[in-house]
């Protein structure tokens, strides 16, 4: 199962058969990087689950984490009890160990997408795969965990981004994430067209972008720190109720402002090694832009998340966030 999928996904070697069985279920290889798992005996409490990784090709820890979980399924030490769609997103970028090749795949998950090229084409393929999977399991609650690692270090290395959408988040999710040793939660304030946003916006799924530390090459990730997250993925794939802890052990933030790059003459006015969630006091100059001018912190202190001055013109260069009360 795992070997066939990876060979086809990364080496372009299609298997002799695109379906097969393992101890607790069956697998179907829909396309390179897209595999569906169906349990022999579904749990009554199971979600229709999507686990995705490598939407950015240089983020390897989630790929290793999903590989460990799939190996346990194949070995029979984990029993499949829920329907699963497993996705490796940007395969050419993963092979090249680059974030993306032509444009950021994780800004393209919009049904109105008209752009052409490898990443837009892949976005359309992944959106269709999600649509078909959720249609096949319309009677089950929908869940999507999109697994990432961040470009830079963080005051909270493991954190969850909740996409903006009209559908509500089940409070149990915060309890599960706390037990999975997530340290912070960031609530988005507007549509962002990420992969997790697609599932929440269009399908009302419980969907999140999950940051699991910092970008590192294969073999150099701290997988021990991700054992609690692997336990959460395992529980969901078994169709069991995951372990929970009080959500109050995590720190919650809300997006206050998106800092955009409007021109080629743009720069962030803080050090390149500034950690995610670093705090800036009122009056601090954060960016300079030839079109938009200077941006300074107003009366409320702001923390910066995902700063990247090298994004395309018109793209987001940073999120500016404020702490809020813990969710329950």
C-alpha cells in the first residue's frame, strides 16, 4: 500500500493495480499523491477524515508523520475504523524540496480559480478529490487536518490555524488539540483560500491548518515531539473518540490585520530570524512599501505570524494578531 503510493507519487511509477487490501481495510490510489482508505468495519463514531501534507514541498515532518501512521496501518498495529483520504499536495515541489515551483499552492483553493499552470492545475485536482470524497461519505461528520511546518521558529512551535467560515468549530476540537500538545490557536478573520479553508468553507468540515514545528530536511525533524499528534491522527483513523485536555492550556489569538506586499519596493522592518508570535509595541515600524507606505503598530500591541517579505506582489507578507480569551 504505502510503497505503491509513494512510488507512484514521487517517482511516477504507476502500480500494476491501483487498489488492494490490508488487514483492516482496502486502499484505492486515485492519482499520484491521492489515496483513499476504506475500513472493513467502520466505527459508528467515525468521521470522514482527510489528512494532507506537502502542500508546501519543503515541509517534511508532516510527510514523515503520515508515513509512520500509514506504516502502522499496513503492519496491523493500527486498525482502520474511519474512511480516509490521504494527500501529498505539491509533488514536484516535494521532490525538489522547495516550498513551491511557480506559485504558492496554499492560496489557490477557490472554486473561482482561473489561473493556469502546474500549481493551479493541482489545486483543481485536489479540490475535486475532496468534493468526491465528502460526497461519498455525506452521512458522516467531515474532518480535514492539513499538516504543515513553518518557515521560521516560533514562541509556540506547534499551533493550529482555524480558517474563517460561517460554520462553527466543535469545541471538542480544542480539547483534542490540547491533548495533542498543540500550544496555540490562531483564528483567521477572513477568507484565505488555503486547503483547510476549502474544506471548511465549501463543505462545513471541521478543518484546520496545523503547524508542527519548523521546516527541516527529511531525517532532521523532531518526531518525538509529534507523538501526541500522531496519537490524535491514530484515534481519528480508528474511529475512536480522541483523548482530551482543557483547551485553556493553549494560548488563543485572533488576526487583527494582514500585512500585504503591494510593490517590489517592500521590506519588513525587523530581523529575518524574528520568531512567530513575537510582540511589537505601539509605534513600532513593521514594514515599508513603495506603494502602501509605512505600517506602524497602532494603539494595541501586535504579534507577528508567518512574516515573509519575499512573497509575490499582491500576496500576504505577515499576519498581525492579538491574544484573546481561551475557547471552550
